[in-house]
């Protein structure tokens, strides 16, 4: 009789443990799903930042090229030595 009670108690403990493990695994699965979505959003944000930085770099390069083509003496008349002051 004592052996049967022990078997029932062990079976109950094993069942509760199994249900707890299933609950934990379901919770982990939900967290992994959320994390996967957040990583996808992060990837999209990084892609957008990369495009923005490339756009800024192109604008700076274009401005630099324009500045190299401009004669500084034409920009500030009267400031060059030997030129009449305004």
C-alpha cells in the first residue's frame, strides 16, 4: 500500500514538472519570436542609417568638389593683396 502511494506521488510530481517545463518552453518560444521581430526591425533601421550616411557623404563630396572649383579670390573681392579696396 505504501508503495502505491509513493508511485502516485511521484507520478503527480512528474506530471506537474512536465507541465511546468511545457509552460517554460512556450514562454521561451514567445520571447524568441519577439526577439526575432526586434532584430528584423533593427536590421531595417541599420539599412536606413546606412542610406542616410551615404547620402550625407555624397553631399559632402559634391560640396568639396564645388569648393575646389571656386577661386577664393573671386569669392572675397578686395581682400586679395594688390587689389583695390571697396
